[in-house]
C-alpha cells in the first residue's frame, strides 16, 4: 500500500515542500530510502523502526520503500523521521486520517517514540503558510513556528500522541504565540557605555559608526579597552525591526544556535569568532553549506579582535559580504546565498609588541616589523573600513575619577534620530543607512561646500587615498552632519571624517 505525507526541507534559509512517499509491498523485509538522502536520512530507518515498536505499534516485516520527492535535491538531517513513521503507520492502517494531505509534519524520533526538536522551524512555518498546510512540529519548536501568522501549528511530544490526534482520539488546540510579546524589548542593555572610563574620542567614533552603520577599526595597546568598547556597541544601535528579527531568527534557527528559551531574536547579534577560524567557518561551508559567522552576525555586529592574527584568506573572503550585504557559497552540487548585512568592528595593536606611540612604554619593534605586521591587513579590506580610530591607554586619573560617563541610552537617542533622518531621506529605496549609499547617489546626498572640497582634495593628495576611501569619507561626513541635524555637509564634518582615517595617516608618516 502507498501512503503520502507532506514534509519540508531547508535550502539556505528558506524551506521548500517535500513529499514523503511510503510504499509497503510483499517480499523479503527491507527498508530503503531514495531521493538523494544523506547519511542522517538513511539512518532514520533504525530510529523509525525502534520508535514504532516501542510506541506499541507493529512494524511491518515487508519490503518498505521511501521516496523523498522532489528526488533531484539533496535531503539532509533527521527531521524526516516523523513523516516517514506516520507514512508507514498510514500504509498499515494504524493511522486512518483521510485528510492527511492537510498537514505538513517534521520531527526527529527518539528510539522510545519521543519527538525531538529540529532546525529551521521558522522557515518551515513560512513554507507551510505558503502551501496552506497545517504544521505538526516538535513541541520545543512550536512557539517559534507559531510566530508565523496564518498557520495552524500543533506541537507534539511523542509518536503515539500524534497518532491519536490524527485518528481523532485526542483533541489538540493549535499553539498560539503573540509575536508582539515575543518582540517586546525592555531596552535595558546588559553592557553600558557608562561603565567605560575615559576614551571619549573613541565613544564619539562609535556613535558615528552606529548612526551610519559604518565599519570600524580600533587601534591601541593591550588593555586600553578595545574589546570592552566593542561589546557595548549593540547597546547604542537602533532597535531591530520585526522584519530584521525574523530574518535573523531564520539564520540562527537554520544554524542550530537559536536560544531555546527565546523563539525570536530581538537583540542585535554580537559575534566574536576566534582568530583561528577558517574561511569556511567565517562565510559558511560544508557539502550543503551552513551559515558562517558573517551570516550569524546579520543585522548585528561582527567583532574581530586581534585583526592581523586572522589568516589572510579569512580576511579576504570578507570583501563580498561587507560590500554586498550577502554571501554566495558555491559547491559542486549546489550554490546558496545567505544574508550578511553586518557592522564590522575590528581591533588591533599598533605593532607586534603593542606599544608603538605609547607615552609611557617603549616600543621594541623595528620599522620593518611594524610594516610587516600591518601589511597582514590588505589595502582593499582597509578601504572597506570607514572609521579607523586610536584607542590610547587609559590614565590612572581617568580610571579613578568619580561619576559615570554618558550612558548608552542617551547615545542611542542621538543615533535613533540620525537613523530617522536617513530613513526619511532614502524613503522608497533599498538604502537604509549612509554606509549603504550607492556611488550613483553620492553626489546627490553628499554635496559639499567649496571649503570642504579643498580640504578633502588636500587630504586625498597627501594620504594617497583610493576612490573607495574618498567616497567613504563623504559617507561618514554625511552621518556626522545627520547627528548634528545639518542638511549640508560642512568643512568641520569633513575634517572629522578625515581624522577617522588613522591608518592612512600613519602610512604616509
């Protein structure tokens, strides 16, 4: 007998409909799965067999063939256990639901029949809504899936519970989730800028970076507070919109790093990979590519501490994600695109020993060593970082000074106002911040006075800036003007933007 059960698989961060066809016929007992299954799918036969037996049902000693259609796409993971088990029970008559086609179901089965959670529940729920299906999913994933309005979601804990529900022997209400309640954010950051003593110039640079979505590089000796400052950057970024929260949650769910206690990612991600990371770990990889750190930082911050210590090939693969806000990964069998619209924040020492330019500790590095150290960061990557700023060592007087500095909430108010100006300016376009302003619109929105033009011309000639660095100075100046509520870019805005090209100035000196 033949039975068909609707299920789903993920491709990138999106899900597509899969039909699990189960055929049971006479012959020597066997269990084969076709439709390009990976090893985890092939091994499901043992999990399904034990789960059916231990749930009190009879596993047929017949020839069983499972086809996962469409058969030309690779299937991976353990989420097909539940639909395959239901298909077998349906073919044997243990499930007598005539409207099984109304449901889409996924779940990994334990050997005792319990249903374990899966990845990508939010993407699967969106797929179920697109195909007008009711969704049956592990109870642990039900709140996440129920965030998609217009889809009936049922959370199950075991195979017997599902069979009773399908046979009408057990009543089960759809899971309800209030997306507004899940999206509610009290706005109290765990880390606050007021906790950082001194470094007012760096805090100002962080405010400019947050207001325009600009990438940032901090250069300073060990212990000057670079990491401490970077960790507090998300607290001054604008709150996530609902669309941003859903996009970020999809990526985290697919990658399997979604916090089980929270169905929706409502705070901007802060990812800080170690410098030993591989290029595949950074941008994503695998036979069927999984999201990397640049995608997990989507709509948030990617912090790279000790930037020159990262492998050169790892840094070079960042070019496309930084420039385009997405990353394309190609393999022999498949090509996928993941979102990667993030703020890059990096930190580095000024030299190998870390004390070049320090007023109290002598640098022991030779000019050649300093040059080799800094050359680990290529010019094209450096061009893509809008703001370079020095982070000097904090003096004892500042460390022991009474009173806290300006809190993150106050800085965030100014950032929100600047972002509001940009949202109004770019209304109707796909641009949301000054950092993403395309070259064709630079002249329209970044017009400067004659004094500013002469100042910028002098800086470009002296520093030997590239065309990309020139446009990024204009974008930063536009952000500084927005923070001050100025319609036009003044000479002091351009002057401050030029000051944020620290490494360019050092290279000339």
